[in-house]
C-alpha cells in the first residue's frame, strides 16, 4: 500500500511526535504515525506507520503497517507489513504480504494470513483460570 517515500500527510489522521509518550490502548478508525513512544496496544482500521524515532512496545493490529523505528510486540497486518532498512521488529508477525528491506532487523516468527481467514476470539475454557489447592499431610 505505501512505503516511507510515498506516505503523505493527507494519508495520516493522527501523528504522535517525538516528544509524545502514550501508555495504554489506542484505537482508531483512521491511520496513525508514531514518532514518539508507545506502550500498550494499537488497533487501527487504517494504516500504522512507526517512524525512525518511534519506540513501540505494543501489539499492533492494522490494515497496513510500516516499521522504520523499533517495535517490540506481535504485529497483525490484514494486508501488508513492511520493515524498512532502519526498522527493527522483535515479535511475531501475521500478515498477508511481508516486505523486509535489506538492513532491517526481525526477531520472531512469521505466519501467513490466509485470504479468507476470520479471526475469532478464543473461547475461554471454564477451567482455564481455575486454581486447585493441594494440601499434603
């Protein structure tokens, strides 16, 4: 969809500058560019661009994701994930298309996102959080 060269300000709804620090859950229907620090979760219906000064410790889910900064967390791109030469991702990837430029760093696993795959929330097992206390005499 886009890369660093053809990304224009008109494509971005929200920009977090270098002096911005966000801690929590970020949800947007548009696209976002992060040049500052983000910790938590990012969910975007649009695109997410992590700039070269961006430091993100977060799981990210978006249509397209471009990483030029540092990301630590799992990433799900419904369409395309690009890790640019200056980018670093430490986490697992789930994406239909993946581009990793020469010089980029990726530590993790990559799983292809199937065309018609529907992500369903995991059903909680009724015994999943059950703790049994065992007393030995």
